[in-house]
């Protein structure tokens, strides 16, 4: 009996100790946030990831009653921002908006990366998906992907194609397309993402690229960028004369990219769940969906942080295979 009583006392002691640890964390999650929150963006202002961050910034700030600051840290294909976010305190006051390039591709592509995004950051939720376009400078004598391929093969011209950096999904998608088409172009990477890619193609610094619709459509409407094909299953009403990649003879070539919210991996689960619930609430609001639809983004969120993290791990595996098969390496 004494042995059993002692055992019960020990168990009660452990439970009380566990509660002493969990209770403050749960309380902190309930009180969060008590000061401004920073959202790190791995690119310069103006691109799709930055647009997503600033849309979220406004609505989440209203919900939390605290300032939310967007901190653009471009460079090194997003790795500067990745490392900064991964090494930040896991108290919820530093978050990160990443995408398929930063959080699914970079850890395979960059051998010098000092962190592992899938290990050192944890997913909160997916945020959006957005359609992409294959585009050219208006001076290129091609109106479709097939015409572009025929032009390069017939003339032997060596065009330049732009991307958001070595190993970024616009680079990998272009590599896959050029390999299938049997043509070669010169890769020109831009550290600042779409914010630098757009001026480059309008200025004829590069002639071809894979770019998101939100960033490129205003310039397509003014005739400064020429679209060849879109990645969606059906044509978009905004661009009724632009065929899909399937209609163009290249089904499945091009990624409808995603942007997602991440936090340092050591974040306590109650706080992670609290941030997830608040962000999903904001993202699924009619006002947010309507606002993002204006820039051609579709809200896509996850039921839990664990669901999103599992998706990210699957993306790491999928894109890692593409990187290895095409011997893509970046320093």
C-alpha cells in the first residue's frame, strides 16, 4: 500500500510539474500578441510573396490590435530571409512568408545553406495559390509556345530567360520546358524575384520567363509583356486569347505556385495553433478572398499546421528529385 501511495504521489508530482510548464505557454498564447509582429518576406517589394504579406498584414493587424510589420529581406534566392527567420525567437513575434522556392527547393539546391528550412521552420498554413504565365518580350516574333520553339530552332538565336534565382521554381520550370522542347537559352537569375524580373523583360534584358499573373498582368495590358500560355486548366477571362499550356502542346509544364506562413520550429504548439486559427480566420473572410481575387490569387488554407507541414515535406521530396535529375546547384 505504501509503495502504491508513493507511486501515486510521484505521478501527481509529475503532472503538477507538467502543468506548471504548459499553463504559462497556454496563457501566453491567449495573450498573444502583446507587441508588434514582424513578417519576414524573402524578396523585394512588388512580387507575389510581398503582395500576399501586405494583404495579410492589414487584416491580421486589425484582428490582433497590434502593428504587423512587413520586413523585406531580399537576396541569395531567399536564403538570407530564411536563415533570419529560422534563428529568430519562437515567441510568435517573427513569422515568415515563404513559397515553393524558399521552403521546398532551396535546401536541395544550396549546399552552403546554413539551415534546413523543412527542419528549422514549421508550417503554419498555406495562404494562396496563383496562376502563372509563360511570357516573352514583345520583340520576340512568337505568339505561342510552339512558335517560340520553332523560332529558336529555325534561327539559332540564343535568347535569355529570367528567373528568381538558381533553383527557384521559375528556373526549374524553365529548365524542364527547354529540355522537353529541345532548345537552349541563357539563364539570367534575379535576386529580387518578380520585382526585378519584370523590368528585365520589359527592357529586353531577358526575352523569356515564367512569371506569376498578379505581377505581370498590368504590363501585359499595356503591351510591354507578351503572354504565350497560362498554367490554369482553363483560359482566364482576363486573358481570353491566351491558351493554356495544355492547349499549347505542353500540358503540365509550369507551376501554380503557393505562398505559405511559417514560424521558427521550436514554437510551442498552443501558440502555433493560436496563430494558425487567427490567420485562417482572416484568410477565409469574404473581404480577404475578394481582395486577393483582384490580384488573381486564390485562398488555400490548411486545417492544421501539421497538415501544411506534411504538404511542405512532400514538396521538398518532389522538387528535390527535379533538382538532382537536372544537376542544379547553387552557391
